[in-house]
């Protein structure tokens, strides 16, 4: 079997029928002190699936505490409302600019400059 990176552990080259054992990645030790290991068999069809699974061998808890779930839900709600308000204000601004553009009379000079994008940039950055 050829060397393989499965996005968790790097598996070295192995002969067919060989079982390779690797320790849990160091990143898992940041949260919980673990000394587990994961194995793979090299078969004629390639590498087998890791056994036991990473979350079992390395004691990785995939449960998110209730307080964090609540926090993430609140953050999602806030940014959804923020983006919605921003989109609404942008739509109103474009609508107002279109109204001024169509209301402009050719005989009378309007207070809105011909280059409205220049007007917007000056108004925003001044």
C-alpha cells in the first residue's frame, strides 16, 4: 500500500497483509490526555478503514455543550438580522437613487451630480 494521508494521520507505506498501528494525533491530547491508537490493514485492494474509529480510540467527544449551542444559535441569529438589515438598506438606497435619476428634468439642473457614484463616494468618505 502506498503512503496515505487521511486528514487525521499519515499512514506509511506497507506490504500487503501488514497491519500498521498509529497513535492518536497530538492535537487530540490538547483537550484530553489520551494514549489510544488506531490501526489499518493493508489489503490487496488498498488500505482498510481505521479501526477502532478515531472518535472511539482517541476519546474525542463530539457532543457540543448546551451553552455553546445556545451561543452559536445567538450569533447566527445576530448575523442573519444584520445581513437582512444591510440588504434592505441597500435596496432602499438604490431605489432612492433611481427615483432621483428619473425625476430629473432636462430643463432644470438637479442638485444630484451627473456622476452619482462619485457623489456617493464623496458622501461616504467625507
